[in-house]
């Protein structure tokens, strides 16, 4: 049984890609927002340096339809944008032979 029935929170995936060059020939980025059910859980929190920047590490649980995420994308939940920290993991169900759900490491800096 897929994990989808446990994903009770609403989030917005921010899918990022390279866009066309600007008028100076410099690369641009595009960002497409897509609503998605999700769940997030905090893993740790720490101060990053003497400036007292606070860094939180989180894990996201997303439906199989989010398998096209990359490590450049982000997830917004409750007005907070979490950056993906590396490539997401499509969790494969060997019994069914399909991707069951997607897990991703997230970071937020405050």
C-alpha cells in the first residue's frame, strides 16, 4: 500500500531548471510551483557559526509522483521554504515493482 494516505500536510514543490539566457547571455533559472501532499519531520537543529545562524535538518515524505525532484529543488510547507540537501530517494516497492514514495533530506537556515 502506498504511503499517500499518510501524507496529510499540504506543500508546494519548487521545481527549478535552467532557463533561456538573458539579454547579456547569462544563464537564467526558471521555477515552477506544484502543489503536493507531504509530511516533514525534523531531524536536528544547530547553530551554523558565530553569527548564530540556525540550521534545521528535516526529512520530507512525498508521493511517488514527486520522483522527478532534483537536488536543486525546494519544498514550501506552512510558509517556510526548505531546500533539498542532495538528491531525493525514490523508495522502490519490490513486491509491487513500482516507486512507493519519495524521501528527501531538507535544510532550512534562519
